[in-house]
C-alpha cells in the first residue's frame, strides 16, 4: 500500500474523529520541540523542518527543530527519551537511532522500544551512490575497478559510524569484494560539503540529502539502493540491476515520543501528522526527496520499527560490525 493511501485514510479518520475522548489530552501550552539527531543541512533535518512548519500552522504554535548531532543520533535519542511525555518534546526517530546504533552497541543508555512511544512513520527512501560531478569514475563498474586497483585508499564517506551510509559501505564491501576506506562524518551536511570539495570520493547518501545537490549539478548519482526504483528517480538503475543481487539499503524517518505517552495524545499527534503528510505541498516536497510509503497508524510504525530492529541486528552480526569496546 502506497503512502498516499495510508495518509488519506488517516486524514479521513482525523476528520471523522471529533469525540471529546479523542482530544481529552491536549497538547501542552507553549512551543513543541522536535529533536533531530543530525546537524542542519542533511536529509533528516530537511524533512523535520517541512513537518515542523506545517504542524506549527495546524497547532497554532511554534514547532521548533532542535538539532542535537552526535553518535549517529544516539545522543539525541538518549536526550529525547529523558524528556516529559506530555507532548512538548517529540523525536525524529530514524533507522540510525532505533535500529542501526542498537545493532552495534549493546551498552546504550536507552532502549529503542522500551524508552519510546512510536507515533507515525514519515517515510522510506533509498540511498544513492553519488560522487562529485567532475569525478573520473562515473559508473558503478568504474567505482569497483577503482577500488580494486587501489585497495584501502578509495574513500567513502558516511554520516557517522553505524549510520545507513556506513552499513551500505559494508554491504558494498562484501558483495563487490572490495576494500573501500570508510570516512565517518558528523552528519550528512559536512559529508556532502567535503564530497563536493573532493575531500572524500563517494558516499551512499540518503536520497533526501543528496537530491538538492543532484538538482544543482554539484554531484552525480550512479545507482540507487532499494530493490525497486524510486519514482523520484525512475531512470536511475538500482545496485541489484547493476549486478549486485541482494544489495538493498534504505533510510527511514518517523516521529516518536518518550515512553508512556497518553494514548489519546498519541492518536491526536498521529492524525495531525497524517493530515500534514496529505497536504499537496508536502507530498510534492516528499516526492522530490524520494520519500515514500509514510503515514498510517502508530501501531503500523511500532511494528515497522520492531521488524527493522531485528533485521539490522542480523546484518550487524553477519558483517561483524560492532562499536562495543
């Protein structure tokens, strides 16, 4: 089921659900903070600001994006989990904070399920293998050949250890039989700055963060990483289409709150976010970023997250990726 079907159904439910019980738990007075675990300039920050702007209009109050970058969003997750469950603080939960970091660190100071209340899935997007526009390697075949000619020297940036970009590099290492040099950054913003400047050669960047730079011609895309092509990039082949069977990575974004949020409050925020996702302007922006399949119930997001946690724990184990010391 596609994202529009989910969000249209949820929006219809929001319009019909006018009973006093549903809105018995109102939002607290004052601004609402949406905590983001990455710096400004990346894909997570861009999506958060779109949603925050429209939620602010809907709620008649400020929804402030609060960037708390570091440790692949784990620092922001730890912080958000400790905040009040009254709706004044929400968290842009991502594959990084909820699935990837927990897969490689067993001594986190938060638990991705126990310490959060899933509210709504915003969407899923593939990664793009990109390089600067004037780079000599302009195909996946060229990249593989370069890596084999210069083992341990061809640099691939990521938004940090245990991010989806990092896991994509590890998949590439295993499936292509190459030894790229992993260069971790503190978010997609600084990574893309250095990619464009030539300080790092390649990255499996999120489509959300890469798209503005592709549109202005500063970078070029060589492949996308979901099993099927994104409707935002219908002419860009997948890694699987280019000979790497089983290569599939994707980023995802959602909204969560601290544990023990009131169920009526969760339903209200869920339906309001679905209303925002159904706005034509937001649909255009999300489609431009390649973000698909979002919306739906809080229960849907909870199940989705549970499955992702299990999947990436298996991948980390098979690839022997760990950050425990």
